[in-house]
């Protein structure tokens, strides 16, 4: 199946009002899919779907309700399960809710997909599953010990997928995202990711906050690349029953280097301030991309500077949080 063969398919996007989910909805509509969205708007924004109102079937509901998940999956051939409670710091403060949403909710989605006869489910995992492994680059199958409840919840999702694939003859593909960024990623709130926080600071001429010495490094992935990986995962022929692949750029940038780039792009001359490191954060992250290339035919197309420039317009229009 090619991406064009998704045309006219009925698909479900959980978390479709969120950052990655709403971009995925846009791409699926462009492919002429019949799109249903399940979201409870706890972190997603109605504004992210406003431009496609009338083109999607929207269900407002919670993953933790099995009946809602069954209704959402009914009649769908493909499920893109993007809904989750993100953020390592959030999970450190409230581990029970993170586990309930990310693990129980995912089990409900997988069970509903099984009962609905869904052909393939593509679900969001995370590079955080590599945990305390210090090996670089990060290779699928060489995970470490989870360092946060969020990381644990994503590891449990992958184990759930493997079990459902074995027990129920299902096809489930995990997208192990590495620091996805781009337009619609929220800069507000205590759990905002680093790139929208830096943009927020740059646009408002405030000092960006760096936790630790800033020499920790990340593999930043532009959202359009993440969306393309999802489409390839839904349509690829070389997918085993339970597959997890890294979704990344395959390049490493320190937080200090990132701050310089964002300040240059926003034209701010206010340098960063450093605060204590955050518990649960991994020191370095860099993806090995061989498996994604071999199984999905995935090649990232957007380098960091290009992706940041493509994001500037969005953050220039968003009202700074300060």
C-alpha cells in the first residue's frame, strides 16, 4: 500500500487536536482520507482543528473510557494513536495520571482496534525508553532503565503492542519520537518543551532558561518528518506484526547551541540563564536511523535550522506567555 492508497480509507487519530496529531490530520485530509479524531482537549487545542471543521468526525472523549475508544475505532481501517500525557516533569509530579492515561488508555485503544478489525495501528512511543543507556547512537533493542514515569509508560506501551500482536494477530507499529518540534507546539505552561520555550523567550525578549549546564544534547525532529514517518508506517509492506522504529533527524545538538540558534532567528540579544538540572532528563540523545530506513523507507528531510525558520512565523503570532 502506498500513501495514495490511503485515499478514502477511514482512519482514526487519537490526540488529533494536539501538536503532532493535528499535523497528521492535515496530511490525511490531503490524502482524501475520511478522518475521525478522538481528543479530550486536556492538552490539545480546538484551534488546531478549526481550519478543518466540517471535514472531520470529532469525538470529544477520554482514552480511559473503553466505550469511547470502541466508538472511535468503529469502522476504521487504520488507527494513529497519538494521544498521551507528555512531559517528563509532569510525570515526576503526577505519575499516577501519566500511567493511567498513557498505559490504560493505550490498552483501551489497542483493544478497541482489535474488536473493530483495524488493519494496522501506528502509535506514538518516545526516545525516553532508552533511559539510562549511555550508548550513542540509540539503537532499537538496546534500551536502558527508564528514568521517569513518562519513560516507563512509553516502555509499557511498546510491551503492550508486542503482547497484542502476539495474542491477537494484530499489526502495531511504534514511532519512537526524538524531540519533535514545529508549529503548534505549545509554549505555555510548566511542561512546555524546550524549543517552544526558547521561541517564547526570544519573541518576548526574555532570557531563555536552560536546565543544567546546557551541554546535554538532543536529536531534534521536525514535525513534517514525524508525520511522514507515520504515513509510511501505516502503508509499508515490510512491517512485522510488532515493530518499533526511531523517528529522528539522526543529528545531535546541545541545548546551548539550540539557544544560540533560536536567539539569532528571533533577533533577541537576551542571553540564557541556567537553572538546576531536572530530575528524569537524559543527558544525551541521538538516533540510529538504519531500521527506519530499512523497514519504512524513511529519510528525514528537514535540518534543524530550516525547521526552526519554518516555525518562527507561528511563534511570532502566538501571544508570549510573559
